[in-house]
C-alpha cells in the first residue's frame, strides 16, 4: 500500500514518554473526573504527534479529559491500547469511530482496578509493609528503604510492560483485516466485563447504613437488616441508579457531589444514617 | 533547634512528600517513610523510623480505593512522629495524636478538592478546546501544587507550631454529626464514580451484566477479583458463540458461492 509510508506511527520513545508521564496519574485527582487530567497529560505528547491539525488535536484532548480512574500500576495497559487506537484514528479517520476509544477506556478501568487494587494494594503493599516494619520497629533505616523497593520495583516493571503489551495488543487487533468487526467485538466484550465489575463494586464499595431499630428487646430488628432482607445492598444500588439518572438529566457532577455532602451531614444530624 | 525552625523544616518536608503522586503512587507518603523523613528533620532518625512504623501499622487499612478517601496519612504520619519526638512521650502518644490530625486534614483536603481543583479542571477543558496541550499539561501540575502540596505543608507547619493539644481541641470543636456526616457522605461517594462509568458504557443490550455483577456480590459475596474472572469467562463464551453464529450466517447468506464446501 502506498499510503503505508505516510502513516503516522507511534515509536518506542513515544511509549517511553507515556510511561514517564503516567507516573503523575494521581497528581490532580479530583472528585469530578478523578485521574482525567493526568491521563490526558500522559497521552498529550503522542496526540501532538498524531494530530498536527488543531481541530483533530482538540477533539483528541477533549476525549482524554473524560472520567478516568484506574489502579495506577495497571493504568498504562489502557494507555497503550488507546494509543494504538488513536494511531489508527489518525491514519484512517474515515473508517474509525473515535467514540470507541472512550468505550474501551470505560470498560477496562473497572476490571483492571479490581485486579490492581487487590494485588498491588491488598497483597504487595501489605507484604512490603510487613517486611519494612519488621526492620523499622528496631530503628533500622533498611525498613523504609526495603518497603519502597519491594513495592516499587514490581509496580514499575508491570507499568512498563503493561504499556508495551497494551499497545501491541491494540495495534495487532487493529491491523487485522477485519479490524472494525474485531474492534466492535472487543468493545462489546469489554463492556460485559466492565459492567459486571461495576455491578459488583456498586454492591461492595458503596456503603449506606441506616441507624436505629424496629421493635424492642430481643425481638428488635435493625432497620438496616430489614432493608437488606428485601434485597441485599438495596440502598447502594438505589444510590448508584439515582445518581445515574441525575447524570442523564444533565445535572452537573459538582452539584451531585455537593448534594452528597449536604445529604450525608443532614442524615447524620437527624440520626437516620450512620457511618 | 527552636520550634519555629522545626515547624518550617517540617512544612518543607511535607510539601515534598506528595511527590508520591508524581512518582507513580510510589508509597513515599506512607508513615513508614514519612516517619523516617520527619526523624531526619527533627534530629532523631532512629525514633522517627520506629514511630513511623508504629503509625504505619495503625494506619495500614487507610488506602485510597476508587473514590473512597481515608484519613490523611501524610499529616498524621508527620505530625504524630514530630510530636512524639518533641515531647518524648512515645508511640502511644504518637498514634493518639496522629488520628485526630489525619481526620482534621481529611476535612480540609476534601474541601480543597471540591472547591479549588475544579478551577484547574475547567481551565484544562478550555485549553483542550483550543488544542493547547502545553497549557493543559500545566493544569495537572498546578492542581497538584495548589491542592495537594502547599496547603498540607502550611497545615503541618502551623499545627506543629501551635502544638498537639490545640489540634485535638480544634477537632473537638467540630460537632460529631459533621464528622459522622462526612463519613456517611464518603460511603456514598463511590456511587458517583460508578454512575459516571455507567454513563459511559451502559447500553440496553448489555445492562443485564450490571445486574449479574451486582447479584454475584450481594448474594454470593464473591470478591471483585472473582467477579472479574467469571466475567472474563462469560465474555469469552459469548464472543465465541456469537462468532460461530456469525460464521454460520455468512455461510447461509453466501450459499452456493462458498468455495469451502
């Protein structure tokens, strides 16, 4: 193909750029869109290269300012895949649906966070802390040093290889002859994975506890266990769906956020909910 | 070393510690590390390391998962260690002081994140619209300095200068229902994150998988990693079946033109 030479390609050194920038993933963490500014920061150098024209670049920058939250060591897998997708979009703007980029991001961040949080936070960090504190409690400076090494060496290795493998995976999938069909499948499969994990996390990570009891003495039942008797985690589910509905109604995230704070304090004041 | 010099030095160290979030969430903000740094500044490295480890074990559950936010381990770790060294009162004292200051700073940090960070975010949106990635990049760093680094440093410096009892009194001034209410709100907060994610990927034909994931946890208590494994298998099976259906349909459609048969 003659257009092959005109193709804009992401090189190894571009991936290095993403790697270093990805280290700032939590620098400007915010309630509204969480790690989004750092995500766009990580991608920007590559986007500049792929989109010399201002209009396309602006579209791409806006794309990566969308909500993002992922366990940091695994976040680069998503960056690698989306870099390959941006590359495809820059080279074949007519056959590529840029909306699929954010679909893939949204679908992957949940499952990767589930895996990343339980491995890096739940396992590796506890291991490093155990080793570190055993030295530190005796006053040895080896404590903090070992703690940092045991955690960070695996985390950085995973971060780099996740990026490279993510990019290769994205690129090889897109180079396939039936790339659009395959991408659609990938996007569909990823949303199955994403939604199941978000469903599970909605139940496990949102906590609402109703205070108070119904009845007296030994027969007394807490309101909380009654509500959970109807459907376990009914209130967390209701919360997620209600906020989803508000978002659909174009209520701003900041308004919802403020609402949650005011609601929490009000409910605690009235003694209806407890932490 | 007089108390003012120490307060300034502690503030400087505290301004640097959030670099944790510029270095790949490298955990340098954990008390195990900050205790040692505080000890170095206070002139007693060994006690600093021991206090840091003690506070670390007390705070081991305090980590950020999703959108839930734990008490501030930086303020807690640095001030707990610093007060333990300056008063010579030992580990128990360090921990009893670390918790109130960590809780107090969490409130301040939440307010800053809610009120100040969106300014940079909004600016960032404007730069994205203009295709100006250079200025957009700066917003990431400015947000970090203005919200995560400087206010913490000022808080720690001031808190050390004023002394531990003042901090505890300050926290006691805040009514219980406000602190409980913030915790209630923090419990609900992740719901916003999930709703934002749903807004990005929820479509009618896949909504059922959300229900499945919810039920797997609610009724069977399968941990998230387990749900991911089930989801992955299910995804594989569905894609496999659909590919087979697609293939058989293509064959039917192509009819006599199919050379393979």
